[in-house]
C-alpha cells in the first residue's frame, strides 16, 4: 500500500478554493450545531424519550460522527491546499464512513418501521415499539455497520499498481480499491458486494415495503384532512431517505460501472453524500416536528411558530 494517497478535490477549480471553502465550512458548522441541538433537546425533555425521538437522536449522533470523520480531509484541501493523506489515516476515515453509512441506512429502515406501526397500528404503537426494542434496533444497526470492516482492513495487504490518486476529497472504499493491481481484489469485490446487498439493499426494500403499507393505511381513511395529517408525519423521514440514498446510489453506480462523467460532477455527488444529510436532517426534523420546534423556540427565546 502507498505511504500516502493524494485527494484530488475539485480538479481545475484550485483558484477558487478559498470561495468554495466558505459554503463547506458553513455546512459542517450547521451539521455540528443542528445535530447537537437535536441531541440536547431530546436529552433535556423526558417527554421526547419515545421511539421516534430515540431513533432521531441516534441518527443525529451518526451524522455528527459522519461530519467529524470527513471534515478534516475536506477542509484541509479547500482551506490549506493540503491534498495528501497518510494511508493508515485514509483507512481509518474509510472505516468510519462505511460503518456509519450502513448504520444510518439501518436506522432509516427502523424509522420507516416506526412510521408504519404508528400509522397502521396506532393503538398498539407503545406495546409494539418499546424502548427495549428500539435499543435492539440501534444495536443491530451498529453491528451491521461493522460487517464492512474486513474489506477495509484487507485493502492494506493488496499490491497497488495504479498510483495513489483518489477521485474525491475523502477516502472511499471503491476509490481506493480501483488502484489495486488487477486480479488482486476479488475478496473485496465479492465480500463488499455481499455486505451491501445484505444491508443497504435490504434496508431499501424494507423502506419501500413499509411505505406500501403506510399508503394502503392512509388510503383507507375517508377524510382527506386526516389522510394529509397521517402522511405528513412521514415527510421528514422521506426527505432523509431521499437525501441519503440518492447520492449514495449515484456514487456507487459511477464507481461500479466506471461511467465517464465530469470529475466536478462526481465530486459534487460525493460531497453531497457526506455533507447534505448531516446538515439538512436536523433542519427538516425541527421544522416538521412541533415538539422539537417548540423546545427550540424556548431555548432560543423565540415566539412559538404556529405551523
């Protein structure tokens, strides 16, 4: 393995890195501040110690760790033009990114199940989704994330014949793996693909099935207003799902099938994957959830927003 890897960043835009760093710093700050506030609000109010909010607090922790693991390399490129990253640091960053990605995917699937039970079986909600079951869901999410670690660890033992230049502002498994000599990464390809199918693909299927049941339950309600109110409780989760899976799938497709597109576009997708969900999740959930919004207003000494 090379002693260090070279992170490209936005190739060809080096002259405006100073300007690019401004929105990046803002997005990372918003991610830390927003998710930190979500955690503070849920921890301080005992009324929010319910399944949906416990999932949300775990999602906030995941997003904070996600930002912590990616911000050093991303900001060092745009603020200091420092493109090199030591191979062991690269592996560590890669481990965090992929473990947290799978864990977040599992959490989104669990949150879909939470919405499904709340809408399809409202009277049995507290009996089905106990805090004990929520804790088990969270533990399983973490364990599933660690399944990817063997593929990351095995990268350090591969011979590399194709240089040390990576396509993004951080280390990604697919990006490092393609630098290995041909025919030496069979284990990574097979095992990594199997883990993705058993985790992320299964989670996406479970989310789709949950929303099929939700839509059926909503359509059974006769009142249009009640239908709107029921489905409105899912909007935040649907936004979180879209922001997480769209860039993830786009990035995977580009690397898996070696699609030739603009490097700037690839890096836009890659940075959207690590920046957008952690930044927007707390904003969307605080806007759409009345209880969180009211406590935010109390903390910031603002008037309560009626919507």
